[in-house]
């Protein structure tokens, strides 16, 4: 049963939220480190960690699945050629969230999410 298993909505409807997370995941994979709000980083972490786990086994099904989940082919290519081999022996915990001081304009809690 899935009682009480809601994900944070980030103040958006489903379509814009999916687009936001796709683009955040794409940027994180390409740049390996991004600065965003703490809430977005916490939602993004399990999504990208599942992608890294998929990448450890390089086959056509995993490639097509990630092409569906990411907006650019460059990110998928980097996942399979750079990040997959890097974390081949690691069992999990590929990302780190470091908290920063609040944003100056609106006081939002900020964080850096990066690969370990």
C-alpha cells in the first residue's frame, strides 16, 4: 500500500514539475554540480541516483529509457561514458547535498548538489 507516500509538489502542477526536474537532472549530469533550492535538491537526488544505478549496466533498454527521461542526448552519453564507469564499484550514495546561506532576494534555503 502507498499510504502517506506523497512527493513534494514544489508549488507546480504535474507537467511543469516534470519539466523542471528533467532540466535540473540534465544540468546536474552535464555540469556535475549545481546550485538550487534545498527542496528542489532533495527531490532531484533520488531521481538522478536511480539513473546512475541504471547506467551501470550498459544496454539498449537502459539507454532508451534514459533518453526518454532526459531532454538531451549529451547527458545520456556522458552518463554512460563518464559517470557509469566512475561509479561501477560504488553501491549507492552518488550525490551530496551541501546547504548554503539563504538567497538574498527572498530568503529561500539554498543548497549545492554535486557528485561525490
